C-alpha cells in the first residue's frame, strides 16, 4: 500500500468521528447560541418571591418583575413549562433570552426572573432569565 493511501486510511475514521461528534453537539444545543441561560444570581429591581406566594395571591404580583426559584416540573407546551415548589406551580413562558429548558433538566432546580401577568385568575411569568442551580 502506498504511503498516501496508508495516511488516508488512518485519518479517515478519526475525521468521521469528529464530524459526527460536532453534529451531535450542535443538535443537542451546544452550539453557543446567544439565547443561552446566564449565571447571574439576582437581577436588580426584581422582588424575590416564592412560587407559593405567587400562586396564593396572583393579583398582588400582577405586572411586577420578580425572581423566583423552583424545580423544572414539565414542559407544558412548546413555549412554556411549569416551575414547581412543593405543591405550588407557576406557568413560565419562555423567550429568546430565556429558552425552554432541555428535557435533561427535568426536576432540576432553577431560578427564573421575569414579569408576572394574571390571565383568568392564573399567574404566568414571562421569563427574561433562567439560571440553573
């Protein structure tokens, strides 16, 4: 076998593996998008509240910017999910700055910053930031 053929034979499989790994990483969301969650711990001008406080008295938080913490319970729809804290839950609407968490984050603790609005008596939070704990 010629030296060039031997070189191609040795380089071919590793290059295929690298290409496959890069494709998988991009498909899994590891592409470094600008919408990645940040690691900031608390935003200024936002009230720290619990999910239970918002669930018990949604009208008190309507229109307010808040920071809350809980566990990623379930993807509720393609643009929202439930954040649970014990038995209380809060519907979180995702945005380009705070995208839907991947399924691998189910039951993970997270902090969510955003604005509360009340629709038909139910509280909703439009997320502007998600921090995984």
